[in-house]
C-alpha cells in the first residue's frame, strides 16, 4: 500500500478523537510503537496517534496489510456522515488511491484486493526476507501487465527462496551457482530428496513422487525464463503467443515450490531438524 494512500487515511484522523483513533487500530490487534521511536513529526495529536500505529505495521506482510484494510474500513465508517447524500470528495480521493494500489472500495466502504497477494504468509521469522519480498512485489506488479516480467520474477522468487533457506540453515553456497544446483542443495539439506527422506509420510512413494515433481516444477520455471519467455535477457524480438495464463501458470508453479521450502523450513517437526542442536 502506497504512502499516498496511507496519508489519505491519516487525514481522516484529524476529525476523530484520540480515543477513537487508538481503538480503531487496537480493535484489529495493532499496538503503538514507543513515542520516542516515531519518525513522523506533526503538530496534530490525532495524526501523530495514527502514525504511532501505522509505523508499527510491516507493510510487506500481506497478513498485516489484510488487517490494516479492516482498520481503514472502520476509519471510513467512523468518518462518514450517513446523512450526507452522494459520495463525498474525500471518499472519491481514497477510492482512486486504493485503485492505484490494486484495491477496490465498494459502496458500503469495504476494501478488497483487486489483485490478491501471491503468497500469504508471515515472513517475519526469517532473519532476512527482503530478497523474497522484492520478487513478490515484482510478481504482483507485473502479473497482468508485463508477462515476461512476471515470469522472470517467478524464477527470481525461486532463487531468492532457495538462497534465503540456505542462509537460514547456515549453508554457504557459491554466489554464482546455477538455479538447478541451488534447488538440489536445498532439497538435500531439508531432507526433501529421495536419498534423505526418513520413514513415515516423508519417505512414502507418494510423497517422493510429489517432491520429484516439485523439483521439476522449479527447474521448469527457470528453463522457461531462460528460453526467452521471461525478463532478464535481451532479445531481438519479443516471443509470440505468450498469454496471461502462461504467466499465471509459471507464478503458481513458483509459489508451490517456494511454499514447500518455507513450510519445511519453519516446521518444528520437520525431519531435517532431527539431530540439530
């Protein structure tokens, strides 16, 4: 969500009480940051109160943004005069800003994602999720407007996830390692390869088939991009026949593999944790 949209909602706080501003945030589980940590400066107490909560939001986390949407819906309901006919200018302004950010505002003041986030999960447990986050933002931006860009970002999403997982595992890899090598290393370290799988569900033939398919999916995304269908290589001519369905297929394939890796990495009962200190 852009700073401009956040500013539009912050301006609504001007005509509300401090108590209401705080309640609208806290009703959805948000807490203020310590006043001494606030970078925002304003003579208005209500706008400052708003920012004490807004600066504590991780705007790259879709789960937190989803909760913020509920907060902002409540701001609209609290600020709106039900007796005023038509749509006030301030609400039209907010609608336009939300639409630019990929959100829709209906007549009742409900906000929804026009383009839902690709990956909905908490990345805060990772020591550094910035590489993953930036590729997700590229995918959201390009999925329907720049098909080659979305396919290129899908490949980079896989690469960022692989490198992040290995970093979390404290495994050093060659920075120039090819993506298939990274994928293979991640599967081995997380005991997702056939040779490392223990007894039980992880070692079953069915799971091994699925995991083998997951590897092929990830490698396939990289190959599609390298064949010129994704951004990252200069070309004499743009590939023909590429449609939104191809970009969605590629992005969804990348998400499937990345979710597998992130789920396994974060699972306290995952086989790879056995024998770890």
